[in-house]
C-alpha cells in the first residue's frame, strides 16, 4: 500500500510517501521556526497561512523525487489532531480534497500515534507490545502499547509538557526559540552541580509528571543570580539534568511495573542527546531494548503520518466523504483495530 502523508498540526509542514513493501520513498519538511522566532512561540494564524502556501509545493517535490504518480497512490493520510485547529484544517481539507479528486481513500491520523510509530521507519523496528515515552512541546506521557490502536496511558503531565518547559526556560534565559535545542546547547557549557533543581513527582508512587515546579526553580535561580553567560549555561545544565532524570526515573518505574522488554522513545524531546544516553543506559541493567527514531523523525514530519495511515488503511479503516479535526484528542478515544 502506497500512502501520501500530510502533517500540519503546528509549525512544521511535512509531506511524505510511504510504501508498506518498500518503506519510505521520500519526504520533505518545511520548518516555520524563523517565522515564529520573533514572537518567542508559535502564532496560530501565521502557521495556518504558511501551511496553505507550502503543502502543495512540498507534495509535488516529494512525488517527483519518489518517482510516484498520483494514480499509483492507494490512499492519503493527514493529521486530524491534536494540534492547532486552523493548522489541522489546512492539512485535512487538502488531504480530503485530493483523495476525492484522485478517487482514493483518506484517513485522519492521531498526531501522537504517528510519533509512537515513528521508530518503525528504522531498519530495526520495534514490534508490539512495547512501552512508549512520548515527549514533545505539547505532550508528555508514558503509554502501554499493546497493538495498533490498543493504547493505555499510564502517566502524563498534570501541567506543562516537558518540551513546553524547555521552551519557557529558554525564553527566560534569553536563549531563543525553539527552546529544547537552545537549552541543550547552552547546557554543554554549564557547570554540573552549581544549581540543584527538583525531580518533580519522583518521590511518590505513580507515573504522572509535573514540570511547572522545575520551570519555577529555573526562574528563581535566574532572579537570584547575575545572568552572565556562565550562569545561563549553569542554569540550563541544571534544568536539563533535572528534566532528563525525571523522565528516566519514570521510564524505569514503568518498565518494572509492566515487565515490557521494549521501550520506544518518540517526540521532539526524544532527540535530546542526554536523554538518549541515559535511556540507552537502561538497556543492560533492565534487560530491555530501547528504540529511537532518527532525529529528523523525532520532530513533526509527514513520514510518521504516512506510516500510521498505511497501517490503519491496511486494517480496513478509512474516512467518509466529510472530515473533521480534533484540536484535543485523547489517545484513548482512538478506534481500536480488531
């Protein structure tokens, strides 16, 4: 099955072609980072307008680079949520219209399902079941993934997602946008141990997260310190250490609770080098395999949407002639695959 995937949930426009026999045939991504950097975050209206300008040109590029003609496609997958309503509507409207014009099925894909399946784009993909850590600007959760569509959320953030906390910490330190890579770069010059930040909610049972207190600790440290270049690097280092330690502790706890032998890590924060190193360190002592998508597929991209769409279309699911989007869409509401 050959699927065109369209991703427009936030500020990245992604288009890809995935073949269930041959794998990923091509993908293109346009980042709006430069557009939103002046505002310190994503401006929804600007994001939607830019998606309108970029989807079709990127689609033409991908089809040409993949040597794929529209008549050889078997379906179109688009991100239906969660995300920014206007941005989602752009991808959904274009995807559904093309499917109608080309007389092929279309399917709306859950953005986070795309992320958790992204490691299956790699040469050594995980198989079901597995434990998943999804960490991005909008979501932080641990889920028990039993099969396609059979997901049980074990813990999630009760306030800020970890990626959001990275962004806000970068902003208060004057490191720019996007915050995750900026904090990670600054942390490499930091002095470990100068600041001690909390590991929130690790001193109690359960798998939920909270990053608002960690963000506040960074804010208080910044207020009480002369913010020269070294102090900024030291705060960034302490923040990153605390955030990563918290994620790793919760993953180790979840692996012990579920007895899973596979851990999948996905989402934009999954590209963080320190997080990858610390989670990879669980492999030997806990006798688990840890799977990461390549860094370019940690952030939003069309390849993961095309893959997820192909898997659901192959299972017999597809949309009717209309379409809708879900800015808020709990994973537990996804239709299961019998």
